[in-house]
């Protein structure tokens, strides 16, 4: 990937999700925006992993906006933004997620379904 100028922003989909690249961008003074890669390790600044499933299943919480550290090894400081999807969108996504998991020979993990 081409370098970006300090203060620049790279927006990428999950096909370009690489913690090493994100780390390099941050070291150059740049920023990135990416979807969360299911299974990526997150930690709060106190070292405890946030329970995303619990945070998103809280009926009172419609959005999450908090600083976290991304990656088991990198511990890259990032801002986690998440919002609960409307019930109609969740109803459409669940069968698709289950079909993808079934094609790979396993069941969709509970955290992924949430």
C-alpha cells in the first residue's frame, strides 16, 4: 500500500485488514478506518478485554464509542465505534452468516451472531 501523508486517512474494507499496516500508518501520523475483524483482540487501557456481545446486547445501549487497544501483540490505540443494527437488518444477516458457516463445515459462533 502506498504511504499516506501525516494526518491522512485510509479507509479500507476487511480485505485490507492488517494490523501491521495499521501500526505503520499510525507511526507515520496517519489514521485508518476499518470494520472490526471478528475475533480480533481488543483490550481496554486497564488490560481487560471488553465483552462486545454484552455491550451490544444491552437494550439501553444503542452505540459504543470508547478507546481500546487493538491486537494481542500490537496493542494499537484505536477508537471502537459500534452501533446495534435494526431488528430487520439482524434478521437478514443471521441466515447469511449461518449459511457461510455451514459452507465452511461449522456453526457460526455465538459472539459473531451477536
